[in-house]
C-alpha cells in the first residue's frame, strides 16, 4: 500500500464522485440489510489492497449512500462538505492529533480557539464569548445544560419551546433535569409570557427551529432568564451562519445576552460532518462542570485545556477544516452562498404561493420552506414518498399544527435555481 498511489486513486474517485453526484438518486434506493448482505460476514485473514476497498465502495456501497453532497438534497437541513473541508479532513487524519492537553497538540487547541473566534467575529458576537468545537449540536446542548445545572444547584427545570429540537429533551433526560415544553404562538415561537423560571436552571431558545425555522423571541426570553438567574442557551445549530449577513442579523436579536450558543458549521457553513461550535460567555461555569485533571495529565503550562470545557478528553483536529473553509471561502464567499440559498427559498415559496392547490405553512426567514398540497395528511405523506422514491430530489417533512407538512431546505453550495425548479416540477408531477 502506498499513500501516493492509493491516495491519488482515492482523490480521483472523490473528484469524480462530486462531478456526478447531482445525477445519482438522492435518497438511497436500497432496502434495510441490502448493503450488509453484499459484504462478507467475516473479516479477511489476509490484508487486501486499498484498491479493493475503493472498488467495493463504487460497486457495493455506493447504492447505500444517501447523497448529502447532492445539490438536489433538500431534506432535514441540507449541507455541504466543501472542497477545503474535504481536503482538511484528509490532512487532519494524516496528522492524527489527539487533543487531550494543550501540549499533546498545541496547534489543535490554538487553531480551534482561533477558528471559533473568527467565526464569532463573523457572526457579530461580542469578544466575551469563548468557543470550542463539539461533534454535534446535541453534544453542545448537553454540555451547556450540564454547565447550567452545575451553576444553579437545586434548580432542575429546563424550559424550551414545544418545537425545540429533540436533543434538548435528550439532554434533560441524561442530566435528570425536568423538561418543561412551552407552547408556541401562531408563528411557532415560544410564548415567553408562559415562562415561570423560579426553579429553572436554564431556558433553551431556538433561532431556526428544526420543524419550520421559527425564531423564538430571544430578547424577552433573555430578560426573563436574567430576572430569574436562569441560564440562556441559544440553539442556532442550523440558522446561525445566516448572522454573517448584515441584513439577516436582526433575526438574531438578543442572542448576545446568552450564556451559551451553538452553531453547526456542518449544517449551513460548507463544513463536512462533524463540526459544531459552542460559545459561552461563562467559561468558568464550563470549567467548574467539566475540569478533571488527574495526576497523569498534570502539565506545567498555564493553559486551560479544551478537555476541561467539555465531556470528551481526546478531541480530533476538527478546527483544521473549519479554518480551511473560513479561509478558502472567505466571509464574502460564505455570505454569497447563504444569500443565494435564502433567495432560492424565496423563489420556491413564490411558486408554491402562486399555484392553486398548494399552500405555504409557516413564515419563512432563512432557506427552509414549509408547504403542503391541499388534501389529507395521508395524501401529502404519499406524495412525499413518491417524490423521494423517484430519486430525483429528496425532501423531508414536519408536523405543524398537527398537520403533515413538506419541508424543502436549501443548504448545498452547489444547488442552483434549476435544481430547485426540478424539485418543484417533480412535486407537481407526482401530485398530479
Ligand atoms: N438543533 C437544531 C435546531 C437542529 O435542527 C438539529 C438537527 O437538525 C440539532 C439541534 C441537532 O444537531 P446535531 O445533529 O448536530 O446534533
């Protein structure tokens, strides 16, 4: 095995894949168990050439790939593993850094701090926020609520909107906190007048909910938290990158007052899975909750190791890809991508609105459109199934006001107006 030869072949495969991905069926068209059945049930005794791995990827595994890299991927929250991110992942694996202490990888720690700080500046957050990278928003929210719990002993309630991501409920369950879902208004925003925070350790507000990208009233929630001494965690996992654009920044009103904020570059910032940035203005509370330094990890440097701010001890070099993305796109490039996605979502919403028999189902702020076809939930669900099994595009759904609605989420850097138009044509074709 030589890295040069096999590496050249792997890179060639990767480049070729990205060139043809638009035309592959977006949702994997396989049955459960089908991919596994194609592979030997037992591992090889003798090593095989890497070329065999690459051949199986092409001929046996590719059918089982749902193509998140497709410009025609519109489900959940679409994303992009962009070129700088892909190459940085290769280099990060090559360097194989294990960040347990500053000294085990000074570059990992310092680049992580720098990249998070660059992104903080781009989003217009104050310098009081200190960031680090987690694997996912779920972990980030768990970490934030763990810090909030430690900061308010005896207070066990967590308030969040009934439309908050399930990761909030999961974190509450793990931390043995009592989750109190709060009703939303007619725009799917948490109703702050329903907060009763006397025994609350935290409120999780969302800017860009998963179901409809609704925006909770963060300023009012922040005031309530401040008055009650409760921690405010803002989940902007999907929508956060939109704060790069000055004209969208008003949608983030109040988030500067948060105790912690999570934004996922692996959702809408061209960064390959996984990369979730968690900032806090209360770094001491995180340290209080997570700093354990056993004897074998004691070192002479006067540095707060990133492992003292989060659950894992060892961390991988995720910062390299975030830094590469920020450098290679530049703020302007990222803003252009986000603006184009917001524009395309507006176009799509216009087509839906202008077509009899179709209706928009939620206010639109970012790059997500919620809509449905006249008819029953079952009709809409069957329509979505037909659209997705065509393989031409992939959309997902949500439940709003107890109705099944379709979601078109734009987030792939390669998506063009033609791709969005194709989604609309396929929807109309299958509805007919
Ligand atoms: N928060 C919001 C608003 C989300 O939409 C999602 C996932 O879609 C999450 C959190 C969880 O993200 P992750 O997969 O990074 O845990």
